[in-house]
């Protein structure tokens, strides 16, 4: 008897502002209609949707992706490691542990529903799109509504692709890279975040279904901000995204990830892995806006976001992480830099906003191994409602890291009396030439500040936005211009109604 | 313009204003004096609509409208301005950005579009010259690291930009050196016209040498116990408040 297994690809419009709303009902409907228009069938066909994880599922994922044997083996190795591991419990978050056998490790594709119009979309969501200034077409894409002028987007994407190809830049779904550029994937995949790095990284390694691959050749300055935006309709993101970005010697790339539009993804568990490799004299700027569904005001629902992001810096290279985290019920995320090469630089700029019942435990690790390595950490945590916001950071200076320098600044802003801000800085120094600075502040938006703004004609919502944007300025300034404007709006919206 | 009738107000159950009566007409300058704790700043905050105060009794009308139900920002939109005794700091928000927001929010409330950037620039340039404010000052975070004098000058700069109908200056003179007093008063005098009114809350006669009041009121225990002309301020400077207390309470 064949195993009942239908493995179906979920394709969301892979736009940095775009994520799908995908409900259980949609899923059921899709399975009923059997419209697997993307044709991702395995040889084990069935119309039931299987849950759970075992070696067969891992093999099925790999097979469906038409992966070579080495990749299947790599996944299986990860799966076997994962089976032996326990979930990390040290983070300052509490939640009900997901049942890993109750998850489908493949979700159904989103096809355009010809009968659906924007009138069918949740009003709150539409109101939010309006505030964010998202175009009607983008709104439609986000809600899986047919767009008349999609050809334009495709042609735009094609133009960008051509420009990139001329420079020798490879930018494609990772599943494509595994097949088309196995030498690069094989050389770098798992070198920065090994399969056994942590529970979620191991899980991701076993079951990742898509993500991005990017390679910038020697000496090439990528002429545009690379973002998933340009990969519209080409691939899909999912619960287990895997990103691998290699900047060869002397190259430069700025990469944007995420979306400012509210991502009402019904997948509760997200475990992504991002690996960055900056070879000698290269520079990578990686910016993220994370706005997964945070759950409702009572703390029901919401995405668990367990992410492992890490980069390695070779000689004279630089990696800069900038993140704006406003979504998810639980965030567990520490974009880090291994400063292996002499004179390399690591930077981490972060804004984490928590409201209602959200919990975030986020920060960074700066591992100084090379001489004259420098790192900067600017973390801004904003807590409102009944949320808990923790900064957790490690600055580690190895014994051979002569003249290493670090500057850390962790500021927390509290709104109301029921939220919490926590800071867990870890500093380990094994070389006495190191210079380390750590500054931290905690402040509260005061009634006096609000009244002052009110008295100048600025209402309370706007006053909070102003104060929060001022507080976050050092980080917002590091985002690419257009992204910064959107992020700023997003901050305002995330905190709406948080001071009554 | 402003009419206050039998105003009683409290904070956290404690009565602070005890039956204030005051009428201010357009074109007038009023000074409110009185010992510490007499309720001067509370009166200013209540007029401006600070929520932590509860109006127990009485009425405040502004241009004929009862403003009891209006929020602080709505009162501001109507043209009530308070120069704070202790201006608050807002880190990361520049003076320019703050004032741009304030001006545009007020315009929005009146159904007007945002002020065009060129017009805003011109306005800011003009008013900063009036108050002898250095251009560099405008890009600094609001009130952060400002000296006492800079904070007060910035308050009057904001007043100049917003052009209120009624400006209440709460101890604007404290923390100002003699040069700054001259600059600030000069600014206020230039902004003064027959359509607006100014209320000066102060402890000292000094500021009133520069901004000459039409009326002087003395507050004590949450009440205006004596009103007069500018000579009253001179007498207070000379004799203190005790004689008034004696006069009022016997």
C-alpha cells in the first residue's frame, strides 16, 4: 500500500512587501479542487494532506525538488541530528511547544481565485494596506486575487535579471541553485550554520523547501538592492526558508528581506536559516523587516519565528545586519557575525517592537577572532501592551584577536505599565588589548512628553509615532531609503492603540 | 477671547484651583503672579487641557465656546499655546521635525494641506532670526542637552511658528540671563498684536519691564486674590506677598 502523501508546494508571491493570507479553509478548498497547477507531485499520490516528519518525508521533499543525492543525504543527516536534539529553553519566552508531528512540512500552492475580489478581503487588513500605501495590485497579489497587469511585474523582473546576469551575479531560488550551481552550494551550505548548530537549524536543514541563493563575483558591486521583490512569481517562501549569500572577494551587495505588509500566514512555526559569506574585502548589507502575524490583541494565534542568521567575515570584509522586527507572537533570532579575518567589521542594528502579548528574545553575537576586528551593536527595544522584549547579545574576543573593539548600545522604551524590557549582555574577553563599551538605557514614554506634543497640536497616536521614530532613528537610518520610510510607517501601525 | 468663570479644579482628589474668575480680551497682556504653590502653573495646564486635572466646577470659554470637552490638541488647534516651565526632551526628534509635525497637524485639523516645504523653510528661517536662533540648533534633538535658556528660547520660537491667539508663558523668564530675556521679550513683543493675547506667569517684575502687562493678577490658594495694573507688580517686587495675604485674610 502506498503511503498516503501529497506533497504540495506553497507558492506565495515572493515580493518583499508581499505575503499571502492562507487559511485552513483555503487549504481545504484547494485540496478539494485538486488544482495543483504548479505540478509538484511526487510519485506517492494521494488527496490527503499528511502531517508529521520522518525520513520518508525528508526524502520526498528532496525528490520532489529533483535534488541530487548529496543533497538528500545532507538533509537526512540533518534530520538524524535533529531527532537527537531538544528545543532550546534558555530564551526569555514562554509558549506551548509546537507538536512537530502535527505539522505539514509542505503546504499547498496558492492559486489565483478568479471569483475573488478585494471586497472579500478583511477590512482591517485593507485599512492597514492603505496606511502603508500599498498599491491595489500589490494588495491583490497579497490576497491572491488576479491582477490584470502582472505582465509588467514579470517584465520588470526580467529586466533586472538581465542586468544581474551581465555582471555575473547569480540570484535565484536555492532549489534552483542546488541543481544549477552545485559546486557553490556544496562548498558553502552549512559552513556557517552547520546542521547541528541548534534544534531549529537542524530542522530547517532537513526540510527547507525554498529560499534564496545569491552569489556576487569577485570585484562586482551589485548595482541594485537585491530583494525577493525581483523574484516575483518565480519561487516561494515558506515556513522553512534557507538563504545562502556569498560575496566573493572585493564585492558588495545590499540585500532586503521580508515585507512591511502584514503577513497573515497561518503556518504557526517558522524556522529560517540565513548564511552569509563575505570573502576578503567584500561587504554585505542585509536588511530585514519582519512583520509576521503577531496574534490578536488577546494573544491568540500568531507565528513562532525561530531564526538562525549568521555571517562570516574574511579579511577586511564587513557584514552589516539591520532588522526591524514588529511581527510574530514569539521571536527568537540572533543575527551574528564571525569576524574571522583581520580588520573585519560586524554591525548589528535592530529595532524590535512588541505589543499585546508578543514576546521577543533577539540580539546578536559578535565573535572576534581576527586582529583589529571591530563590531557595533545598536539595539532598540520597544515594548507595549503586555509584551516582553529581551535583548540578548554576546561579544566574544578570542585570544588572538589583538586590538578588537566593540561598542554596544541597548536602549529600551516602555509604553504603559504591563510590559517588560530585559537586557542580557554577555561579554567574554580573552585578549587584554580589547576595548569594549556597553551603554544601556531604559526609558518610558511619559505623560509629560505626550502632553507636550498634544499642546503643540499633535494627537497622542502621532505623538507616540514621533517619539518612537526618534528613539529608533539610529537604526532606521541604516535601512535603504525607501525601506526606511515603510519601516517607519510600520512602527506607527504596530503601536497603534497601545497608549489608551 | 478667554473667559474663566468660577473655575475649580483638582488633581488626584486634591483641590488646587478654588474659584478662578478671569477674562482676557484680544490685544491684552495679563500677568499672573503669586507665591509658589498658589496654583499658577495648574491654571495654565487646565486651560491647555492637561488630562490629569479634573474640572470640578466652573467653565472655561474660548472665543465663546466651552472648551471643557476639548482635548489638549484640539485646544492647541484653536490657538491656545502654552510655553512650558519645564519643556520635555524628545530624543532623536529634531526641533525642525517636531515643529513641522506640529504645524502640519494643526493645518490638518483645519482642513488644510501640509505646508509646502519651501514655505516651511522660509517661515523657520524668519522666526529663527527673530529669536536669534542658530541654524545648527534646529537639527538638534528637541530640548535634549539644551541649557535652561535654550529651552525657553525654543518655546518662544515654537510660539512664533504657531502664531497662537492665546499664549500662556509659564515662567518663561526663569533660567534666562539678561541677554536672553531681552531676546525672548523682543520676540514676544513683535508677535503681539490686537488679535492675540498673552498671559505671563512669573515670580519677578523683571520680565514685565520688557513685556508690559495691561493687568496684573495675584494668585493665592487657588484663587485670584487681587488684580490691578502694572503698578501692582512693582509693589509686589518691593513688598512681597505678605501684605496681600493680610489684606485678603485680615
